[in-house]
C-alpha cells in the first residue's frame, strides 16, 4: 500500500524495520549454521558493504551465510533518510534477500542468484541525465516497490578473508506511487501503479569472511 503522507519514511518505522531485519538475519544465520556441515568452517559467514550504494549517501550492509554445499543466503539493504536542500531528496530504504548457487565453492568465483527486492521511496527535485527519470526534476514520487529477479556475479579473493564481489540482476517489479509537486509541502498531482521489467540489483561490494 502507498500513502500520501509527506513523512512517508519515518525514523520509528525504519528502526522497526531494521530491528525486524536483524532478528531475521540472526534466525536465518542460526538456521544456516545448523545445516552447514558440508561447508568449510572458516567460510560460513560474510559481512559486506556495497560501495556505490555508500557513494549515493546510502548507508548499507549485507550478511551472507553458507548453508549447504555450494548454496548461500544473503540479506542486504540500505537506508537513505537525507534531504539535500532546494527540494532535492533521495529518501528510501531497500532490502534484497537472495539465495545463491556457486559454481566452484561458496564465496569464490561465479554464482547465480534468485533475489527479491522490497523498497519504499520518497524522491524528487533531482536533475538526472536519464530520459525516463526527467520528471524527477520538478516532481516528487513517493511509494513502494516489490519484485523478484535473477542475478549473476563473480567474487575475487583480494586478501586474508577479504573479498571483492561484483553482481547484477534483472527481473520484475510492481510499483505503487503518488506524484507531488516539488518540495516537502508539494501538493498531490497524480497517483499510479506500474509493472516494471529491468534491472533489480547491482553491487560492487567489499566483504569480510568469518
């Protein structure tokens, strides 16, 4: 569901989401460890950060757990609560759960993944050099997205327990949104629902293995 509330992304709401996510990560991690008898002990858990996501002023973190043979589960996400002045903002939170199959061994080489994407956004006032996003210059879009997609990636070992990972994915998403005039006090202009097919995942991450 979407809402016309200006404060669509609230701190209490995000904190509740983060706490729920942490609880889910702990439960999933414990479950995966219980079924990790076929995985090398030193390569069970990885913690990672998506560098481009940080570059957009979006703090983020991911946890990946090996749980059976060449299979891992990852839960990652980011949160951007910031406004930049002059009606510019890129507020959002996003979560990607993903199951991965590694061709060689967990946390090394090629992998394929099946991921979900869940997000809420409140963005506008941005002059981006992309035709499909040109309306963001004079409008503010507020809503949510739910989707699913396939991923491909590759991971390199770059140091002791330190990895570099590149991944990308595409799939289907469902967007619900309201359209407002530019600025925090903008008035509602329109609303919409769209089916989306295209990129649903992208990351260049640094990971540390435990």
